[in-house]
C-alpha cells in the first residue's frame, strides 16, 4: 500500500489560523500608517497651496488672492500662466482631491484683511477616520492649523490656532 503525500486537514487549518492571527495584528497598524501618511500629505498640500496663493498674489496684484484651486493650477500637460490658470500647483491638487483629502480655497473678507483681501484653505478627509482623522486649515499667515472635528469657518475673525 502506498502512502499518500500531502498535508492533513488539521495542518492546513493550523496554518490558516496562524495567517489570520498575523493579519489581525498587522492590519490596524497598516491602517494607522496610511492615515498618518494621508494627513502628512494633506499638511504638505496645504503648505503648497499657501505658497501658491502668495505667488499668485505677487504675480497678479490687481486680482489679489485666487478664488479657487483652479486659478492656482492648470490643465495637465502644458499650462499657460494667467489669472484663470496660475500654474503654481499641479493638476492633481488643483482638482481638489489628493491623498484621501478634499481641498477648498475661499477668498473672503477677514477681520484683519490686507488691501489684497484674504484667503482660506481647508483640507477635509474624504472619509473621516479612514483617510484621515484631522481637519486642516490655513489662511494668509501660512500657519497650518488642525482640529479633530469638522472645521466650519476656516477664516475666523480672531485667527487663533485651533490646536
């Protein structure tokens, strides 16, 4: 009688159980790492938008700060600088969605407005808790602020840091 070669059902079940235990331990750590990476990317993008707003204001002083992300960016490929397409940020960021965050720019009138006016940048996680746990905002002083709850007024009259 020949002996069959292979694994028994019990051996296969033990291997599967070990793999599931390792996965259960590593998946939350990987999720936390992804959230941290998305938040770091959002802060970098807010800083990029701040720099682009300052450059836009310097390039087009009669216009002041831009009114939208589209004014700071441009189409994919060749970009012709103008007040409508400043070519200061890439087309991905000017679309308003990057690395799990949604970005918006608003041009408004803050309490201590400069002659050119003011602007505010808001970064909101696309899926709160999964792509990010923090909400970021900034305005013409270029300080990036954050809060763990949704920011409804990114350009407060007091301009105090959120956290």
